[in-house]
């Protein structure tokens, strides 16, 4: 009995191991969708994320170009997309979580160099202005600035055309040299004199009122003659966000991979070199941190069951099914063996019931020979595990011996 139980246990373990190997070897790729805005460096960062994630042969990132930060976030809320990169200066929406901060996006406000505005009002009044797409963080920020400075919106024109404007503004990366072509006649607007920074400057007032941004200084000569003096502006971090219900284990691995493979990102922009850090200020994020990112940043390593809960669940289901199947098989085999013993029983009882009708010693000897043949057959079936050496088998053997004894007694009586 112990040997049988041990054999069954070994078989179950072997089947579970085979199932594990089968599931591991035949698992399809898991695809995630990342939607991004066409402006650089968003595109290059998105491609880098795809590259580092797909080093895991079981994962795939599909890149989709969106139409703006707000629309991209709506895609996450709707569940059609999984990830996106947006300005931290976007309105909160439920169902979205932050993963990490990539780099500070700097508010660049370019104006034609034929006038020197002394105030934000002087910058925009009487001008045609482009402030980005209506669904972008840049657009929202500039609209807030018009209210912050209490401007009359009828005194200037907001256009949808990015070209042929006296003023255009947006949160961007540091412009590479080739992007400066055609901007020789423009200069950058500074919210305040650089010497006022740290002493209650306008940029600090903006950051106090709108905590998603922070003061930022574009150093002198960053853009050659366009910045012939330091520019005091603000910046808002570019953040990676995800659907709130995105798998915690995937977000954990994604966060770890991005920080581990940081070298793949820092060549995209000089701002990423210092901006991509695990010590970013979580309290300034527009969205709560995703639990998978929090677990990684806090180094609270998920346990085996947390990371492989789905696989463990599948294996447990397989094991339960196997055990249930083995129990059913065991019951079926036991019933089958019992049915075989019952055949021997019926044959023996037929002989036992007709003992008194036997009229010769030869007939009695023939029945004894038949019972002995049945005993030998039963022993052979026991050896081949077609019968069990249980109580039914023992009773049959005792009953067959008793019947043989009765037949011999009948033969002796007939001989007298």
C-alpha cells in the first residue's frame, strides 16, 4: 500500500514538472502597447523602451503614435493602450499610475528678436501665438499662465499653425543644433531677471502656484546668440505612466530594466543623464505611483508567489486535475478488479450450490480440478496486478478451499 502511494506521488510530481517545462517552453509572447507623441525625444525614448524590454524573449512592445498627451492618457483609461510618456503638467485622471520620471522638460518661449518684452503681458499682447496642440501639457500650462498674469485673451491670437508666429511656446528637451536653424531671428523669454532667482522671482511664484513645475535656468550661450544671457523659466518632468491595472510584476521588471539599462537612454538627451534617477521626487507626480514601481524603488522584492502567481495558479490547477484524475483512475481500477473477483465468486457459488446433485466421484474430481484452475488463474492475475490482495481475494481463496473439501467429502460418500 505504501509502495503504491509512493509510486502515485512520484508520478504526480513528474507530471507537474513536465507541465511546468511545457508551459515555460511554449508560452506565447506577452504584448504591451506604448503610445507616444511624435515630438522628440519622446519617440527615441519610446524606441529605447521597446529595445530594452524586448531583450526578454517573452515580451513585446508595440509602438503607436498618438495625437497628444491628453488623448494618449485617454487611451490608457480606455484600456486600449498600456503605457505612454507625458508631461507631468497634465490633469489627473483616474485609472492611471506613474512609473518614473525621465527628465525635466523645459518651457521654451521663443519670440521674435525685434522687441524686448519686459513682462509676460508685453510678450503676448498684439501677437500671434502658438502654444502647442490643445491636448498637450504645453497648451494647458500656457492657458494657465494667461490666467495667472490676468491677461485679456482678446488682446492676442492663439493659432493652430506652428509656423509664422511672433511667439511660440512649449515644454521641450534641450534643442540640438540642427533644430535651431531658422530661429536666428528669435530670442527666449525670461520670466524674471536671473539675479532675482532665489529671492522670490516670478518663476518661483509660478512653481508655488503650480507645483507640477519647478524653476529652471537655461545657461547663457546654450543656444549661442539666442541666449545671450541666462534665461529663467520653468520645467515639468516627462513621466512614464501606465494603466492602473497593468500587471505589478511587469511594471516592477520594466522599472528595474530602465534603470539597469540607463545607458540606452542617456545618449538620447543630456537631460536624461541627470533626470533619470531613482531618487526623483514622487510627491510632485501628477499621478500616484504604480505599486510595481513602488515595490522596485523601495526594494521590496516580490516573493515567488507574487511574481509567478499566474503560473503557480495554472500549475496548481494542473496538479489538482492530475490528482483528481489519478483518484478516479484508482477507483475505476479497484472497481474493475472487484468485478473480476466477483466472476470467480459467482463461478464458485454455482459449484457449491450443486454439490449435493453430483452423482459420481469423477464429476466431483472434475469440479475440484476446475476450482484449482481458477485458483491458479487468480494468483496469476494477482501477480500481474489485475487483482488486489485485499479481503475479497482472501475470502475467495478460503471459500474455494472449503468448497474443494466439500467436494472431496461428497466423492468419498459416493464411493461408499
